C-alpha cells in the first residue's frame, strides 16, 4: 500500500454534491463480462472511500469502497493529473468499466474529485478494526473497515423491511403508540423512569407495546402491529440489551393456534427474502426455519428433563440436586421459570413452539378449554434462544381486573392498568397477540454470536 499523502494538508474546498452516481456493485457487474485488458464504451460516475493505493509509474491503482462493494480504479496520470489523496478520503470518479490485465473488474478513470478529506488515521486496512469494544464504541469505523459489519447492517435492514411487507400483505395496519407511558405494562420487567416536566409527573419508558395495541383492537382496527423500541432496566447478555426492538401484532377473531401458523410462515418467508433460503447456521448449529415447526407442550418438555411437579419444595430439591442456585426463587412459578430457562430452553435447537403454560407463569392469557390452570400461551425458540411470546388474549374486563389483582402481591408482578380495564369493558373481540424480538431474529439469520453485533449502537459501560 502506498503513502496516500499528509493527513495535515491544508483545507481544500470540496463540492457540495456528486449527482448521478452509480453503486459500485453495478459498475463491477458491467465490468465482469469484459475480457482481460478490455474497456467498455459506456461511462459511469461512482463515489466512495479510498481504502488502498498502489503506484505503478504513470498508472495509479486505487481501491474504492461504497456500501455495495469494492472496485479498483485505474487512474492514468495523464488523464487525472497527480493524485493527492489520504487513506479514507471520500472521492468521486468518472470513467468506463474495464478489466485489468490480471482480470480484475475496474473503472478506467477519466476524472477524479475529492469530496471529503479524512483527517484521522484509519486502523490497519488489512486487519480492520479488531478490538471488539472499539468496534461497538466507534461503529462508524467498524462499518468503514469491516465488510462483514456492513453486510450485517444491511441484512438487518432488509429483514425489517420484509417483516413489515409481510404484515402489510396480511392486512395488518402499522401504528405508533407512546414510548413514554404513565403506566408500564405488557410484560414482567423493571422499567426506566423519567420525569415529564410539562405534566409534572413521572413516566416510564415502555417495556412493551401490548396494552396500547389492544386498545386499538377494542377501537375496531382489528389487525395492528408496531415495530419499535422497548426498554427494560435489567441485565445484559449475549441475547439481552436494555434497549431493544420488537414487533408486536394483535389480530381480532384469532387465537394462539392461528398465531402459531402466522409466526411460522413469517419467519420462513422473511428468511427466504433476506438470506435466500431457510437453512441458517446459528451458534454452531445448522437450522432449517421452514414451516411447520416442532410443537411441544411445556409440561411435556419439563417432564423430559424430570422437572415437572406442582410441589414447590420438590421442584427446588430437584434443581438443587442439579447444582442450580434457587436462592432467589421465591415461589413455584419462579422455580418453574428457572427450570425452563436453565434446562428446556437450551435444548430447543430446531425451531420449536412451546405451548400451554401454567396460569401462574402467564396471568394474562386465556385459559384452555380443558383446564383452567393452563393458559393459551406459547413461546418459540430457535438455536436454544427464545425469539418471542404469544397469547390468546384475555378479552373480558372483569377477568382482566382479577388477574391484575392477583399480580398485585407478587414480587416483580405486572402492575395494574385501570384505563386498560376500562377499555376492555367496552368489549374486545377474541384476539391473538404476539411479540417477536427483531434483534434476536437478526442474530439467527446472520449467525451473529451476540446481540451487540446486530444493534448498531448497543449499550456500553462508560469509558473509565
């Protein structure tokens, strides 16, 4: 790699625009069919960052990168004049697609324009930005230096667009609900608290969109969804970030079995559109996302691990025997949830719908027809990781009020929402609802090992 110039060179006025440019990938495609050493007649304008330079006498080779890819610029000095560029400068080039004598798709440059000067040294272009912490803190450099990071960011964008397209095609209406809420609800989680100066009241960053979306079902919108940020003031792990993206949808006149079929189809079709097929590699496993998925009752899954019992003391004993710390589990429901997360979840590698939960774990789902102690809820898993949660929703105001009251004395339980109960009193159709973690689905489709790789700006500890 040649020296690209002095980083401290004087300020040079640069153009305010570079119109009519073509993405590099399209220019490469135009150059690919040419024979070695040949040049096309059509000319193109490209723009991007200079990431390498090689001087060969009166011909200078530059590597130019934009979001679509990389191309070699062939710069005859008798056309371009002397080239004064820094590594990382943004330039525009005009010329014709060509093939170098060695067969490299290129652009034979007629003119070269500096569009923005880079005034900071870039990381080594061969190794890229390899420090993981630095990649997250300076994501702009990570995207600039690491093609894999750019590819992943664009994959996520295509995935979200595909989710939105599929729901729109199914007749769902995209809506927006408040991020700042006077009552938080829709999940068991610790909220972030802030103060609303104009209202002189504490508000909460939402932990879910559920209760507002179901108000819209009451209002007659029938099929609604929202793709948006939720916030839970809790821990971080390879699959948890305090600020995360969810899609939630609610469908009138449907139950959890209808919703099972929808999520299977959605994930399969989004995978096909985003990565070109249904087979992905995630956390060392080759996984086929094609529907239908395996379906397994929660009780049966626990029995397979020898962990199903209604006796809290017996369940604690079994978990203690397996060296699971149960000191923070205060009741049977918390012990069951611990058994699920510790043993069952990790074993669900192929796409699996785990359904029919004890009411103690799911106080806001409708009871099954056969057993009032079991409710119509399911969670769905891929690669040993939960992707989301779904219910046949309670649609009776009195029953909902009773469930809120039941949770009032439970540590960490969901707080009541009288306004939501009032909304239900006007009658809500039978409804199926679902939440899907967008970040986790992006992990599965991209094969990312940690959620921080699929969030452009993940939460990080302050620099010390």
